[in-house]
């Protein structure tokens, strides 16, 4: 191998190693984001269910007035 070929081979190996390190870092970050989003979704679901249960517990005592058109 010539010096240029050796340099390119070393450069390719270094780039491959750097890409693998970057891939591992991105995978770890994505796992962290995924975990945070799942926790947020669970919290939203819990709060929604609690709000729905509170509304249902009040029964049918709600009277919804029809919306009146705005006068311009």
C-alpha cells in the first residue's frame, strides 16, 4: 500500500468509529426523549381520566346553553 492508501484507510476507520460513537449517543438521547414523552403521555392520560371521572360524578346536572351568534 502507498502512503496515500494507508492514510485513506486510517481516515475511513476513524470516520467509521466516529459514526458509531455518534450513533450510540443519538440512540441514548432518543431513548431519553422517548421515556420523557411516554411519562408525559401517561400523566396527560391520568389527568384526562380524572377530569372525566369528576364530570361523570357530578351527573347530568349540567345545562349547556346554546351559543348565541355575536352581533356585529
